[in-house]
C-alpha cells in the first residue's frame, strides 16, 4: 500500500448490527495489539478510538443499511477510504434484520414498540454493496477475526486477498471433523455454505446454519430437495435458507420458492377443508 | 532432501513495459551457482513468486543460449502479476524452474514451420520465432500467423514488420475486428491455410492461444493432411506446484505442468474436442 | 508360505506395549463423534469393542453388538491419508532482510515413528497409489516421504463388509495383500498374526503367541469369504477408461446438476485423491511470509480457474472430471484405477450419490444421439474462438 512514510490508517465503522463483528475483531487478542503497533486505528468505537470523519486506508464496515441516515454516512466513509471492506453477514448480506425485507416491517414495528413513530427504519435492510462500491467482502456471523487480520495484512501489502468460498465441508474434512449430516442425520448447511469459519459448528457436533453465506456455485436447490426428501417440512426448509444470509442469492430465491410451496399447500388445504 | 517447491531468490536486472498491461522482466538468480546450473528449453516455464502473495507460472522468453539472465513477458491479469509489474531493477523475488516440456526445436529442424498464435498470449511464440531466426539455416520456410480479437490488441508491431523482411518468412496478421487503419486482414486465422505454401509431409505446426482457435487450426491442418504428431500445442491450465503433484492442471490423463505445456495434437486430440474437460 | 501365529485376545495389549517400547506412537481405531477414527491409542480398552458400522449412501451409523471383537467395523470416514498427506501444512517460509534480500527456508520434514493398527486392505492399496504419486522419480515429496518412511502398519483383514464396500470389484480386498508390516485376522478369542516385513517379524517375535491351528486358519478363510460375499456393489463389466472416454458426452452427466452439491466431500474422504491448493500468508509488517498447501478438490471452481475463466465451470463437468479421473485417466497416470473400493465417497456424500450407480448408468449407451454434453457451448464462431 502506498502510504508514503506515514503509518497506514484504519477505521472500523458500525451500521445496523449487534457489534459482534467488532467484538470478533477485538477478540483477536495479541495479533490485534501487533496490528495497533503497525497501523493507526483512528476509529473503532467498540475498542475506544472515535473519529468517524477520519480519512483512512482501510475502512472496515460492520452492519447493514437500515435507517434513513445510513446511506449518506456510508457515502462519506467511502469517499474517505482507500479500501472499503465489509465485515460480517449484516454488512455483506443485510444480516438477520434483512428478514424484514420479506415481510411487512411496519407491522412488526407497531407490534413491538409502544410509540413506533420514533423508529426510523427503511423498508429494507440492505448490504453495504447495494449502496457503495465495496472492495472486499468478508462474511460470517460474526466474521472471523483471523480472516479480518489476514485481509488486513494483504491490503497493507497492496493486494486484495483471495477469499476461499469453497464449501464448509472441505474445511470440516481438513480439520478431521466427522460429518454431522451423514453420521447423525443433522440438516447441515455446510455443503452449500462458504468456508471461512474454520468449520466451528460441525467441529462441535452441530449442523452449520449458513452464517458465512453461500459457497461459490452452491447447489442450494439440490440440498433443499434432499432435506425435504429426508423428512424436513417445506416451511422448515424455507427457514433454513431465509435466515442470517436470507437476503443473499441463491439462498433468497430458493428460500422464497420453498416458502411459496408452503403457502400453496396451505391454500389448497383451506380450499379443501 | 531439498523440497522442489522452495523458490530460490532472484533479482530483477531489467524491466520493460510492453503495453499498459504487459511488461517484461529480466531475472537472475542471486546465487551464481544456481544461475550457472540453470538450463532450459524453448517453451518451458518458471514459477515466479512474491512471498505472501503467491506464485504464477510464466513462460521463459529468452534464448536458451543466453546464460546470464532469464526473461519473462507477463500480462497483468491477477493480484500476483499486477504486483510483479510493480517490481523495479534490483528488487528480489522467488524463482523456481524450469518446468515442463517445451517446443520440439530439435525435432523441427529441417522442416517448414507454421506458427499460429491467437489472442494476447503470444509471448511463447514470439520467443520461438526469435529462436528460429537466430538459427535460420536449421529450419525451412517459416509462416507466422497471428490472430487478435481487435486490431488494438496487436503488440510488437515492429517485430512483425522486421520478421517479414527475412527471406523465406511469411507473416499473416488478422483481427476479428479491425479499425479503419488496420492494414492487414480481418477474420479467422484459418483463412490463410489454403494459400500458404508449406510441405505438409515435412512441416512442424506450433499453436499457441485460445483452445477454440486451436480446435479450428487443427481441423484445417488435418484437411491439409498434416500428421497429428507434427502439430504441437502449448496449453495453459491452473498450476500451483508445477511438478505434477497438486493435480490442478490435469487435462485428461496429462499433467500440463509436467507432461506439457507443449503437447502433440495426437496426445491431446481425445480431450480437446470437449469443453470443460 | 508365511508362518502364522495366534495371539490370544487378552494379549493384544502386549502388541501395543511392544510397539510403544520400539519407539512408535500408536494410532488405532477409536469411537469419536459417532464414527471410527484413527486416533492415538494407549490401551486396548480404547478400541471399539463390539462396534459395527451401518453404512449406506449418505448414511453412517455405529451400532453396538454383543461381540467382543474390536475390528468388526469396516471403514471410518478417513483412511490413513491424513497421516501421510497432511490436510494442511507449511512448505516454506521466507524472510525479507533489511537490505531487501529474500531468504527462503524449507520447512524441514519432521515425523515420529508411528504405528497404525487396524489398517484395511483398501487403505493399503490407496497408500500404494499415493506412494506412486508423491514419490515419483523426478520430484519426490520430502514431507510425504518422511512421514511415509516412519510408518509401521498393522493391517486387519476384513471379516465383515459394510454395504458400501466394493473392494472385491477393484481387486484390493478384503484381505490385505501388500504394504504392511503385520496383519491381524480377528477371531472371537484372538488374532491370527502374520509378519510381512523384518520390522513386523521383530515385533511378532516379542509376542507370546502359539502357532495358528488349522481350525483357526479355516475360520480366517471363512471370515474373509463372508466379507467377500457380503459385498453387493460392483463395477461395470467393461474397461472403464475406454467406457468413460466414450461417455464424455453422455446425457447422464447432466442429471448430476440436480443432485451433486459439489461440496467436495467425496474427494476429501477418498483415500487416493491428492489434489492440493497452495496458500500464502504474510506477516503484518510484510517482511515474513509462509507458503503452504492444503487439501483441495476438483469440485471447487477455483481448482480449474485460469485468468478470468473457470475451465470446468459447470457442476456436471466437475463431477465428470472427478469420476473420469478416478476410474479412467488414473490408469494411464498410475497404472491402475484410482478407486480401491472403500465406498467412502458413497457413504459420506451428504446426498448419497453412489459412484457404482453412476458408472452403471454411464455404461449404458445413450439412446438419444442428439443429447448435449454438460455445458457444451452453442455453435462456435466461424474461427472457433471461445466466446468471451
């Protein structure tokens, strides 16, 4: 990275999110201290420094665009940053809050809040890349601190890192984790989910729930059909897909397709019944 | 036992921009013993390494008799090649090689040469042409056929102009799309094959470029009754190891890095006719 | 003919003890996370007593039986591949000196003597295939070689096959044929043991055994025969390299598009798959770096990526590559098929795609001569240029 003689600067910005990705960054521990030695961290609210207007070499963005002020703030960040890197499911795919994109969000808000008029909410929660150019997207709920660190090293050296988006299964096997789908019959999303997490869930004997988003060329329809064929009700298949990364394709189309089957079936049952 | 996968340090001793996205690097191993022991043949390649970024296979374009340095012409297509493009004289990088089987320069001696190149990947054939011109007496007539998508894509125009002044060398240039000032031909490279004059029974055809073009040239050469074992192709595949271990460059039963990158048409014919093989 | 001995069940621990005394770390089958895995073993009590495996396409379950046998399971999710071909390892490190010079340092091969108990005939056949791949003349792999040379292998002849096993069809089992130091055949009250190497004989000589009786040897024969009979899966009765070459345009490939997840599980559990991805890592200050490799897969589009293009861009093309390589082009490369009949790719495919069924379907000539090959492009431009 051409930064002249000054130290590279980084910022970590927050949009609609739970702060979990900032925490994943913070939880790096010692490597984070080493990073702080090598760069100037100008804005990272969860860690202390606050200077949202700072011009930086790398801006990490957590969270989705979900309120009326978000877009303008985001454009400012884009203008003041050499590289913009989204971290986590919210920033990269709209996050769990993008579930409202498929529903009547106003109705939800009035159901939850006594004075819904004070809630500033866009109809949709959208990924950062739908508003500004993004140089690199790192997925996950939360993002992997190691992946963020690895990307930082590459960007500091002046090149965009290659992010592996092959299926979680490969990482499971490299880690010698036993397949929970084959050995326990769990409805694991690993075969269609991008690696990056280090196969944490299967290594702890639970099924992957796709928090790292779709793997490259994921055959989501084949997995969904298999889950249904092996006894999962259609509405549950839909929920497996329309979850943390439900706004990301092909999860969304496939999920809506399975949701439609439920609605069609319910409609038929009502007609008959 | 030394791992064949560990690069040696090399130094950039010269660099030249060829086009906005192509450049040439002259490299030399910093260990004089390694440099002295280094031998290669035309069409072989090296792995160039920027530590922490990656390695890329790049054809060697210098003359094998040039022992002081090793030349590569590189197109900026990815992260590593773009960063190689930022190297300056005196910079260090990793280098290992040479790998693979190159052009059959000895076997082709005494025959007419037909060198067909498509697209931008012409560095390996350009160096082959220079090699032949420096040993002109050993070879028969030479036909150089170069196709590009758009006339703007043709680089090294001065070299083509210089080549056609040699006796017994014919140069045919064609573009799929030519601009107003394009003085050469438009259309496919195969348009020349009926009229060019070479001895089908005693010729060597070298092809380098997109596989679609290769298929078309092979078809045309078969029509001229050129034997399959007299047609050579320089293939490109993804490579990580260059020694036939990582498995990424497989084309049918062949490891392109080890068994190629230059193959006879006979070796590859069963695998070239299908996409996604 | 080798002299065969009988080791009483209660003396099995002495085999472990002698191996430990001889300096080996002992690895053996243990139940972990609902499967049989090769893990460090200190006592025979850790062995899977009475455990058998119920396997089917996309299905693996362990079951407990009353038997006192410890090797009645057929296969776990991995052969011994991870012990020789590491799932992830560093190949070299580099350091940039203050004056700009680069120093490359090879990762020195390190391996401790390791004895593996319970290796099956299919696993040994696969190891021999990997030996041919990793130890070929031109560029033998130092990391693989070091680990390989440090292995002491105790084979177990299979007395029971899982439903996914088809080693009789590939000619690799159920009896271990080569490449081991000791072989065990398990009977109810103990093990018939034979040594195939000097190292194996040296260990055997230290064990308190009797000569195997005629009856015991007959029980072994009957057990191996039973395991053979239990295998129902097979391979097409044809030369598979030729059949697959002829089937390159077979319409059946396209059906994989609706089934295959291209997750790569089959390649990761296959004991002969050797593909790798090389990965680079940089330090924060950019001055030191490391270069490593990890298990890769031909199901990953990145595997065939070359400047802007994925050569096997479509899912059926990647399945075709895997199957055609494994059963077809492998023969030209290594003198034999890449399949040893262990059946892992069948059991551990999350959606239960069965190679034996796919091969059977491909062996049937397509009726429809006009069918398209996977991803075959529309008619080419006149000059045959690849479309952009």
